[in-house]
């Protein structure tokens, strides 16, 4: 079995924060969040990283991230561009943004020749998640009639912010710890009594348990999943181009859900007790800086990290 690959989704721009979040220094020596992610992945056993970027940011990304990572990882690049579509399809007039996370991974097909983990470039996941993902992918394999994937779930209380609402996918599992569904909650907020969510714009609220497992988009796949993306993407385009041609997105969970429904895959829910950090809002940045400084002082990371 080939060693797992780390896939970093880095083509997106931070619309709410502004600018390229993956190039925003947050560590004591100017490290980016992505530096900590790759450091954690490397010490868990990962030796290859694939950065999925846009050509528009290639030069800056290679200079600020890729050159540093190449000192201790095999670095590969893939490019997510809006015009990378199956034969017979064209970009709708006015469409600027690429087609979502599923499309991003599909764009990396040529460099994904081993099991792989997908992460967001601007999220800090902590070391526990990478070790769990690496251990899973190196001890399990697909079967002839079923694919075996995994995701890492986080305790809701470790993922929320006091600076506004967040969207989180709440994990529903069976008795064996396999994923049944991810229920999207698009408006989750903290309040003095706990954490709650609304589905009607704030007219009514329902509490969520702080230890609810939520998806933070850390998925464990195998090359078989890329073939499934290739199969499902045209059907997605056929449907969505008729109703939402400018903004529709082909997300990774869409493909997973279809495979779960048909019984062609199962998804083991791994869990991490680490606190997740991200800069959802610009007001989140000081907290991320302080948290990483504390981790460095505690000896969890060196500084500079490379």
C-alpha cells in the first residue's frame, strides 16, 4: 500500500475575512496556519502534499508556502480553474468561481495515486486528527463491492466562535460509528446559556449539545473516490446548470452521501478532542495568534516551524 497523501484545498479566497487566508501570518515567527497543518501531518507519517490552487495565486503561493514545505515534503500542485469541465460542457456566462470542493479534488486526479486526506488550507485541525487519519488509511483498504472512507469529527464546542454565527455539518452515526448523514446547520451561534442553531433566520432556536460531533471538512479517501467524483460531476452539472448556473457548487459530501445511500461505501467517523481554529471573521485572528503562541511555548511546535 502506498503512503497516504495530504491534499490541501487552497484555491479559495476568504470572502468574509478578505484576502488569501492561507498566506496570513499567525505564528510567532510569521508562520501560516497551513504550516502547522503540514507539520502535524508530517509527524503523523505523511510525506507527500498536494496543493490545489488557482493559477492566479501560483507565484505567491509557491514563494510563501511551497518553497518552505518542499524542504521536508514531496510537494505536488494541481490547479482548480472554472473552465476545467467534462467534455461537452462550457462555463455559463458570468460564472467566475470554480465548482466547489468535489471539483477541486477532481482537478487533482493525475497526482492522486494513493489514499489521501483532504483539508482546508486555512483551518487548524491539531495533531490528533492527522494521526487518526493516517492510521485509518494505512490499516484499511477498499473491498471489491464497497469503498471504505473516513472523516474526522470535532466536538462542536471546540469549533464555534464568539464573533458571529458559523455553519457546521452535524454528524449522524449508527451504532458502529459509521456516518449516516451530515446535517447542514447554516447558522449556529453561542449564547450565555450554551450553543444553539436556527433554521428560520432566528425566529426560533434549538440548543445543540456542546459535545455534538461536527464535520470540519477533514475527509479520508482512496483513489476510488476520484472515479466516483468523475461519474457524478456530469449529473450534477446537468441538474444545477438549469437552476443555479452562477453559484452552484459540487461539494465533497454530496458524492459521499450518494455512495452511502446506494450502499457502495461506508464512512467511519473518527474523532478528535483537539480544538479547531480558523479565521472565520477577522475578529477571530487575535485568538488564533494567542492560541498558537501558547502551543509553541508549551513545546508542541518549534518556531520557526521550518
